[in-house]
C-alpha cells in the first residue's frame, strides 16, 4: 500500500543515505555510489517518487525494462518492447519508450538513467494459432525449467529450433511461436536494438536481469557491449 507521504519520505531517505555515504567516504578519494531500482509504470512513478529530487542524490538509477507482460495476462504479449506495438489490446501501453519518457519528463538526467534489459523470456501455452501467436488467448504459463512461464535465454535457445522467430521491427521486440506455445525472445539481435536505442537517446547505460541467463560464451552481453556507444 502506497501512502501519500511515501513520496516525500523516500526522497528524505535517499538524501540521508547520500549524506551518510559522503561522510563515510571522507577523507578518502572518490565518492560512494548510491543507486536505486525504479518501476516502469508511470502511474507508480507518480505515486511513489519525486523524480527530480531523488535523482539529485543518486549516482544513477535503473528502470525496469521487462515484465511489461507475462503469463499473469490472459493473452500473449511482449515483455520488453522498445515501443508500443500496433494492435496491442492492453488498456495501458507498457514499453521502454513510455518508461524512459516518463522519467525524462519528470526531471531525470539522461546520463543517470539506466535502462533494464532481460536475459530471460516470458511464455504462455495453449495459445490460439492466429497472428503468429501474438495477442492471442492462452490457457496458462508455458512449462519451463525453474518456474512456469519463465525461462533463461541460454535454456530456451537450446529449444528454439522447434519454434519460428517473429520480429516487430517497428516496435522493437521478438517472439517465438510453434503453433501452441509462445515465448518472448530477447536474443543478440534484440540486444543490439536495445543498445542502439540507449545510445541514441544518450542514456546512462544498460542494466541486466540477469547475467546467469546468458550463454556460456556471453552472446547477449557481447551484443550489448558492442553496440553501446
């Protein structure tokens, strides 16, 4: 439950952390970093944070750039699109563009704003075989290794040959579909796309959830690194 005073209280908490960290760093050279992980939904941003004031005391903040949709939704959808896709049946748009714009409009400095990217997929099964599985009803979360509806990239890649890859080049996301099971798909091509978006908008960088989802040879982190400028 969010109370009206929580916005000001969080600002005060961050200010106190900054003050004490600065005191702890003296007389050493440098300054301790203070960071925060912040939500994607503009409604939650406005309920919980005084963005401009908070960013004054943060070294940087990471935004949630994933879980825009998942198997908790009754129909399939993207989980980390750069922009809102055409035909999305959702009542509110969730995308990285919406999130980044929300923080910038509320006073966050570009160079302190770090965009989250996923090294995992969200999946549904029992999906209606129409529109390549996108925006279709599903019976539930797709079976997976650790948690239904959630699979690391490295594990899903081993099964990807059984699926067809589909991409929305305009909205900036991809998915896998085999006629009944649907997985979001953040592969090296999508990581390159995200890295270029981050660079083009002059943001502070990328945050990953999480490194252990990558392949042994680091396909995803390499794609990010090569394309961040």
